[in-house]
């Protein structure tokens, strides 16, 4: 399930770049698994053209990396 969340967030971030809604590395899409209390988010500074699903960071609702 968490791998699926990372994949979804990764694809959504790529769609932002393809649609021209972001510049350079600014902006991102995040996703949440409310049942588990886990958020998936693109890390700052990672270029969209080199972004991979494995680059998406998972954190709990306290901000600790999972």
C-alpha cells in the first residue's frame, strides 16, 4: 500500500512538471494514507526530470521519516 502511495505521488509530481505548473524544483504534490497516518511527499531540490518513485519520502504526522 505504501509503495502504491509513493507511485501515485511520484506520477502526480511528474504531471505537474509536464503541465508547466512548476518551475525548476519548486512545488510538489503530496499524498496521505490517513489510516496509517503516513504522508508521501517529493523532497525539496530534486529535479523533476530525475525524480523516481523511490525518491518520494514517507513521513508520519509528526514529521519523522518512516
